[in-house]
């Protein structure tokens, strides 16, 4: 059985539980327990603080962990990245008071910077040949400039609303982060087999994201023209309809280009366009 360490609360917890649900891995989270076992898949989930997950995976307390890239890089534990999950995206940025004039990284020379990520910041400043005083805070970093504790902060930014509410502005993005599936380097062959099945399910879920299954009726003499504008996964399915001179085309479209393609299809002559969500895609 695989043991997976997962953040015990917050957005990453919610996104992880949603992924498990989509992958049909049933877990009971109604009662907040440290450890819970799936009823239909050989995994158990260990709920931890996010900053404890890299160490637990590296030490073998857990076989796998789902953790933000920011925490993984900051802790620098000897675990390996198994898969990039693509959710819970954010960035680690430097921010200063919104009224302060900023003219480049040289501004940070000899300034005091508050952060919960001292190692990432230290390495970045060293690469940029900037000398600054790093003040480590484990709580609400964004209030440090307002109370005179620091000149700037280095912290996680998602929407930027927290910075705005604290009269701060983002001036430098140091790294981008997303959820990672990390693994212990010494898993047994049996556990690696379970991991492959888990990755198969995750990939099926992630591949289907932002994809739509589209069915349409088209004049048969327009089929090749329609096919020419379809960027589907593979060649679309084409079937004749009972009505002579008409065919049905089935394909998959990406959400980001969906409306542009639909407009072209209508202009060519597609009718009765039906759009369905896709839960899983096995390629």
C-alpha cells in the first residue's frame, strides 16, 4: 500500500481531494484524522503541514507527497519529483510599498526583507549579487513593512489581492510554483507498480481538463472543409446520417480555442452542434 502525504488544509488540500475524487480514489475526510485509507485503491493518506511533507517523503515516513513546488525547493530534501500536477499555481515574488519608486533589483541592496522562504531568497539574491538582510517570519509576512519590521517582503502571490490590501506592489517574480507529486527514492518494486496505476489515473484526469467532446451535423460536401479547421486529438469520427447528403462529425476541442473554432464551423455550415464535458481521456 502506498502512503501519500497531503496538506491538511487550504487550497492545496481541496485541489488534491478533488483530484483523488476524479481518479475514483475514495477517501473518508469527514472526520479529521491523521491517517485515512482508501476503500477502493491501495493507498492511505497522511495529513500533514505542507512544510513537513518533503522531509516525511525523503525519510520514508511517506512514499509520496503532494506539495507546493515552493515548499519542495525551500526544504531541499532528498526526494524526487515524480509528476507535475498543474494545479494550485502561484509565484514567489518580492514586493514593496506601493508608493515606493522602484528602479530595479539594486533597490534591495542593504534593505531588510521579511519572508518565510529564506533559502530560496538567499540563493536568488546571491545570484543577483544583492546584499540584503533577510528577516524570517512564519506568520503574516505581508504586514512586516507596515509595522516597520522590514522594507520589503518575499512571499507567495496568487491573485495579488493580499498585497493590494496591505498597500504593497509586486516588483519581481523570483519563481513560479505548482503542486508536485514527489516520491521517496527507495520505493519497493511493488509500490512502484501501484504508483504507475496512480499516475495512469491522474494523467487520464489531467488530459481531460479543459477539453470538450463536440458532435455536429454537416453537409457531406463540406466534410473535408470542416475537418481542415478541426485541431482534434486525432482524426475526427465521421458517420453518414439517415438524411441523404448529411454526415455527423465527432471530435475533441480544447476550451482555449473552442469559441473560435465553433464560429468557423458554423460559418462553413455545421448545424446541431452538441457540446459535452469529458471526465477522463485515455490516450
